[in-house]
């Protein structure tokens, strides 16, 4: 498996003979320098370039090209060589881009001689640079590793060679440019790319190799909607949101340049004035209207830079997106915490200044008192405005990043109205995380951060169907109440009553179950339901009618006992098999697929034995692939006394309507959680479940 590297990350090499493949959107010059332990060059003979393509253990191409293959034999290198640096530079006078910031980001892949990928790095974050050290192979304690470097130079080859300690850097740079100019007639342009793949190498192999539709590519030009995934253009706008129609052909790669990273800033004298930061709504509107970059985003000299999807550490695009989403969560938490702290300081300072100005009774009346009050309030307003401007700047960046990241999310992370579901097919690998809903803070209601939890679920889930799910217990919150009313109106044509809450809670559970079934390989996940009262039949209809749930749950205590007995037996047997490493000794009738148990209307139909079994499954089940999802009102379990308190505390509470009950321990914010439901009138959940059932029958 090819390791996806980010800047500064390294990866071991398990062989001495490798090839370094370079892919770019326009012709580039490729070279190699051979440095000592400090990376210093002994002389011009330590550089392999188009004018001198062969050095001991190294051979580079003789001309500029959009694709290169550099041969490296580490065993044939001189003994004093400890670093092999791969250099890329843009040729001059070709009409091609003059800086990497205005060209597609080059990608470098280290492979074996048989083409097996070892490590890959897409050189992102470049702006005014025309030369870059892409990667380096270095020797540490007798072993070789590859490291992603990405160090760019605005002054080109000469500055890069001089930085590596070469005295005659200018002369060698001129020699290389002359050799390149002699071969310009043979320069190879970027190859044409088949439909459905990246149209420019800026996304690199990491983007081009991503399976569709799990990671839909963004448009190569200005997006026609929030992000630019397939299906977000004018044709998709006419389709009903969330319906699974064939995905339209088109789209290009995700832009991997990052506006907040710049190796070489422009001179201060030439820096353009920074415009005032827009509000989040303005940034979102600009993205939806197809603006090339949100106002206030730092721009490179050759054009505005865009936010990046997948610009985070990780071995795969899924992990990089997961880390990026939680990075956005941390950024929002930090920015809002700073704003609240600054606002609190302004309030306390206002009180102090007013107390100080009016402490003398002789100054409490007249123009002097009015002037003192006005001055204190002006200072307060200036401090609050300054804090809000800083917050708006951060929120504009996060809104622009969200508009790019959201369309690039795989099904496990995507909303139900994401076009990725239009071309859904059963995955071949298990996902690393699951999206349960969205999070937001009252300072910015129009910016949602996906709430992702790792899989397998270490904690069970509890969907609160009681009145507290709507009335809440965290005190008055006008923003939260407005959001609740809006969601209630959208889903039920009015604020939900107790019966409506119970129905919404079960629909939320079915949506989570459908997502869990869809994001696992066919046959690797199953759902079981306990519904003693038989009241969940309407919500369970998509599961039953599609065949994802073999049959409707048996009502009454008999149905409760049968499901709990079967799952308890499965947990016991799998635990013993794992403990004794005897997985092949499991009974043939045992379903080894991971299980999600949905318990509706607890504790109706449960006796003491059933309660004990349920607690056992909640404690021991997650370790062996049995997960618990309860739909219940905690107040209805009071007859059991405190015996169930440990059960409730072990579960992650979510709600069928927005509620500000999730507090992060980092800065103490009370985050408003919103459930993840399909758009009203959409059949996306049913259609996904039908495809899940079809894939299971075909497997």
C-alpha cells in the first residue's frame, strides 16, 4: 500500500533500487543532488541534471517534461552521500507557468522497479516559487528513508543550489537552463486524462486514484456550488435533493493549494492591502456563486488561492479528511473561545472605567460625567468590534474551507443530500469513522462542523426520545430554540409533540442504521431491532421493505428475549474464540458480521434478566462487534432506580432535534448537536438500502 505523505513526514524504504516518478501539469525540470549528513554538496559533480544526467547510483531525464522517472540505486552511491534530494524547477521562456502557485501541484511517487508504490507526496502550498526540493532520501543509522520536504524557492534553481552549500550555484544554474533550452523542442506536454479522472496533476495520484463516488472530485474551474462535486451544477439543481439519479459526468480535481501556507511571502512594498474580512454568510454566498476565492483569503501573486480538501496528515484520503474535519472543529472552538474571552474582557473593563469615572459624587452629573461614560462605551465598542473582526476573519476562512471539504467527503462522512450518494456502490473496505450529525455554536449558526466518531463504536448511542430532548436542561438559549423551531417546522410542519419526538427519534435511529449498513462491505454488517410494543413499524419500513432487516421485530417479551439471547451467545462465543485464538472453531450458524442492536421504547417489555443482558451487551459487545443504539426516555426507567445509571452514563446521548448538550472538555463550549436526517420528501435512504440489499444478495 502506497503511503500518502504530508510535508515533513517520512517513510522507511525496504529496498535499495527504486524509481522516483514525477507527475506535473506542465513541463518541469527534474534533478538530484547528493549531499552529506548536513545536506551540503561537495561540488557540481554532486548534482545530476539534464546537462549531466548520470551520477553514481543516479540517472535523471535529459529534458523538461510533464512526467519524469528518476532511477536510484542506493547501494551504488558514494559512501559519503547521506541525502538524495529531488529537485523540480520550472523552465524559463516556454510560455508555461512561471511559478508553482499558478500551476497544478506536482506529485512525486517513490516506487519499486516493478512499479509497486512505496510513498507518495503531492507538493502543496507553493506560491511564488519556481524551484522546489520535493522529497529527499536520507540515510539514518544504516537505513534509508524517504521524507516529504516541499521547500520552495522564489529565486529558482540558483537559490536552491546555493542553499545546499554549492559555491558555484549561479554557474551551474545557468548550465542547467542552457541544457534545458537545447531540449525544449523535445519537451513533453501534460498527457490527456481519461474522462472521470483528474484533468490536472495538481491533485496528484492521491486524488486521481481515489475511487468514485466515494471521493467526488471538485471542479477544475470556479465551482458552481458549495465545493464542486459532480451533481452540484445547473443540471443537478433541477433534481430533487437526495434522490439517487445517475451522477452527471464531469468535474476535475480538488485544488490542493492552501491559502494559509506560503514558503516565500511577497515583498512588503508590493503586498496589496488586505480587505476587510467578510461575514460567514458572505463567504458562503461567494463560494456558492462560484467565486474563485473568498474575500479576505490571502492570494498568491499569480492569482487567488483556494482552500484545500484533504490537507491534513494521514495515510489515506479518508484519514486526511477525518483529521481535517476535526482540525476545523478545533479552529472554530479556539476562535470562538478567543472572541468570548475578548468580549468578557471588554465588559469588565467597561465596568471598571465607569466605576472609576463616577466614583467621585461630584462627577456624576454634568457634561464631564456624560463624556466619561461615552469614552468608556466607545472603548468597549472598539474592543468588541476588534474581537468580532478577528472572529469574522477566522469564520470566513472556515466557511470557505467547509464549502470545499463538504463535497469531497466519502459516504461515511457525507450528509444525505451530498451528491456522493447518487452513485453509491458497496465499499470494499470498512470505514474509519461515522458521521452522526453536525455541530455549531451560537456565534455562527450557518457554519456546521461534521460530528465524526471513530469505528468500531467504543460507546453505544442513546437517542433521547423524552421531552428533555426538546425542552432541554441547559438553560435558555434563543439561538438553539430558533434552530429547534426551524427543524421542527421542516420535519413535522410544527414543533414536535411527545409522539412526534418519539417518531423522529426512531427515524434518526433508522438513518444511522442505514448509514452503517451502507458504509460497510456487503455482508459485513447487520441490524437487529427490539420493539416490544410494535410501535416502530412505520419508521422501520425502509429497513424491512428493502430486505436490510430480514423481518419485522417480534413484539412482546418473547421477541426481546430471543434477540438478547442470540446476541449474548454471539458475544460469549466470539470472546472465547478471540481469547484462545480459535476463530475457526466458531459454530457455522453464528453470524460473525458486526451487529447493531436498536432497542426501541426501553424499558417496555424488559424484565430483570433482559435488563442484565442489555447491560452486558453495552459493556462487552463493542469489543467483539456488537453495538447498541437505544431509543428511549430516561425518565421512564425510574422504576429501576439507580441500577441503570451506569448504563446511561456509558452511552453517547444524541437527540432527534437540535440541542446544546455536548460540551467539549477542551474549552468548555456547549455545542449544539443537529441530527443527520434525509431532506424532507427524499427517498435517498430507501434507495441506498435497496442497493445495500442487492449487494448483499450478489456477494
